[in-house]
């Protein structure tokens, strides 16, 4: 009887923690949302900052990390204003997979988050990239060419469950605004007067039913993917534009180097692990990704709930386990 009383509370904490972890792991949206550190952007002005006034949470790659990409980036971007140079980089990245066969069903998806490895793989007929791969390359080359850029995710009410789309915004100092570049579809967005549009500009027009005010400039794709027309691209954006995600950890090169050069990563050979497990470790142990979200619709499912439930559940599980072990040891000493 004393043993039951002594172990009842830690067992309750242990069970509550396990139930919370199982709840987070039982659904794809909750499982992935639990892995990210998040902050909330509550006002549009917090998303419209210029690079010279970027917030403290927004980290960029160091010059040292970008150095291996700098010669290539400058040779592609060439001379001219920021808009012209960024469009050249967009074309280069979009056409990296020119040699991809038309039938891509049996072609493997690139299993890497390293930009150099992604670029090498995409030039092989054995691999295909997704939107995140192309956006990561364009982001790195833009930074290396001294063009300020930021990675953007768009999606509907389940933004983190794999139905989202990764794009890029580059800052045009000549006009003082951000411009969307989509390297996956090889497309840039403008208004009817040929002024570049940011992701929030696009969302404003789509949600107001003013798609006719959006003009798409699209390059030719020879990647085995179906080349969508203007209407289908806007349809994709129309389904996903409700939620816009600004990624805070845009220092992916420095972040990954800090992880994989660490003693722990080398000891456990983290780079050889399957990508889903590797990404989970990067987030849980090294906190690689910090996502700050601009939300103006409270009815959208809130990823903060599984984020906090997961961390509270892990804490309850650890506390309950340690408490239970101590209670059992104490009970054993008393019965001797």
C-alpha cells in the first residue's frame, strides 16, 4: 500500500507525458509542428521590414559560409540592377534539372538539405528536386551575389503537413520592396503595370478576387515537370496563400555547419541517418529551424498547440520517470 501511494503521482505524470507525446506523433501536422520553435508576427509591418532594419530573430549566412558559392553567383547574376540580376539567378536555378527524363515516377527525390549536394544531384538524371530544394539553392546564390533574400513558405490551414510550397522573396533596393521568385515554377509576379509583387501583395489580390491584377512572367521549363500556365500557378497559390511563413533561420549554411562539425554529430554519424530522423534531430537537439509566422486569421489551425504540448509532455515524462525511479529506490531501502 505505501508503495502504491508513493508511485501513484509519478506514474500519473509519466502516463500524461506519454499520452501527450503519442498525441503529437499520431498526426502528420502535429508531429512536424512539434519540432519547430515558433514566434508569431502579429502585424504586417513586421513582415515588410527592409534588410537594413531586419529584426533580431532573422539570421543570415556569414560571408565565410557563402564564399564557395560567391564566384558562381556573381558570374550568373552579372551586372545590372537587382531585379535583372535576381531574374538571371532564377533562370539558372529553375533550369538546373534540364536533363531530367519526362517520366519521373521512378526518379528519386534528392535526400539532402546541403545546397552543394542538392545542386550536384539535380544535374543528374537520377534525382528530382522539390520546391524547397530549388528555393534553398536560389536563396544561397542570391545571398552570395549580395542580393538580400528570404525563404517563404505558403500553405493553407495545415501548413506544416507537406501540402505547402516553398518560394523566395528578394529585396529590390531600387524600389524598396520585396519581390517573389518561384524557382520551382520558374515564375515571377508583377502587377498590371509591371511592378514586382511581394507575397503579401499577391495574397491581397487573390483573396480580394483580383487575380486579373497579377501578371506572371514565366520561363521555359525543361525538367520533366508539367509547365503550368498562368491560371494553374495562381490556382496553386490560391489554395495555399492563407498562411505565409517567414523562416527565421535563413543562415542554413552556418547552421548546418555548426551541427555537422560538432562532436555529437560526428560521433553518431548523423549525416548517414534517414532524412526524417536527421531533420528531427536537427530541430530537437540543435534547434536548427526557427519559424516566425505572420497570421491574421485566428480560425486557421494553430501550430503552437502541438509545439507546447510536445515540450510539456517530454518534461512530464522525464520528471515522472525520475520521480518513479527515486520512489522505487526509496521504497526498496525502507523494506530492507
